[in-house]
């Protein structure tokens, strides 16, 4: 779909499969590029805002529901904030930095994975073109020579020998080599692309399915420990 180079007019065939195809292609590419900063910044910003809201809410609840000990606790908290406020701010800054770094790694991984998957489909397309070119080369350089080599009975013998060579080359190159290459690329697409949509491979230990663990995860954790 990413085809910015305008196609040549070849009447009566149209270079577009439908009206507005080139405009739609550009819109899709722009949307894909705009999704990159959204993936990079949206999640950390939302997490930081939710943390700030939860902190403000807890402070508001502590102020509204304070008791006789609250002034003493407030004075203690103010003293700790005055003495170690710089260290706390530095810790929060590290937390925010870790969020952005973690999300940046996932964004780069997703973008590179998308490019790799697209290139995999392009490899299959290139294999199909190579298959067509190889079949044309074998026809023009091998089999057609046997049809035009002799005009008498010798042509039949030559065609028999050349056909044997052409059949061996066709089976070995077009069927075996090209078929194996296409099979490996398709297997890679099914394995890598399909698995990467839901499987991260972060090293979690295998745990068999159990209704007891689903209904009571605390007891299941205690039993495994």
C-alpha cells in the first residue's frame, strides 16, 4: 500500500484499483508515522498523571479525615520534606525516566518488527517474481532451443535430450529450491509475526491450567511457594 511513485497510464487499464487509492495510501502512511510518538509518549504521560492524581487524592483524604495526631504527622512530614525533599524529587525523576526509557524500547521494538514483517511479505513477492523469471529463462535458453535446433528427424532426438535437461532443471530449481525458500519464508511469517502479536518471551515459568489457581490465586501461590 505504500506506493508514492505514480504509476504510468496504460489504457485501458487503470493504475488505481479504486478511486482515491493514492490519497488513501498517503493518509495511511501519515497515520502510521503519527502513531509512533503516540506510542512513545501516551502511556508514560497517562501513568504519571494517574500517579499524581492518586497522590493528590490521598493527601486530600488525609486532610479531610485528619485526627488529633494529624498536626504532629504533618509537622513530621514537613520536616522530612525539608531535609530530604531533594532526594525524593530525584527518585520521582528517575521513575519518570524509567517509564519513558521502557516505553521507548517497546516503541523501537514494535516499529522495527513492523518493518521486518513488511519486508518478509516483500520477500515472498520477490520470490514470485524470481520464479517467473527463472521459468522464462529455462524456456528461452533450454527448451525452445530444442524446438528450433533441427528440422528433420534429428530434432526429435535433440528435443528428447533437451527436454530431459529442462525437466531436471525445472524440478531442481523451480520446484525444490524455490518451493523450499517460499516454505521457509512462510513458516517464518507464521512463527515470528504471529507469535510476536501475543507472546513476549519474558521468561515466565510455565504454569498448567487450573481452576483452583483462577478462583483462588493466593492459595495457589502459597502452594507453589
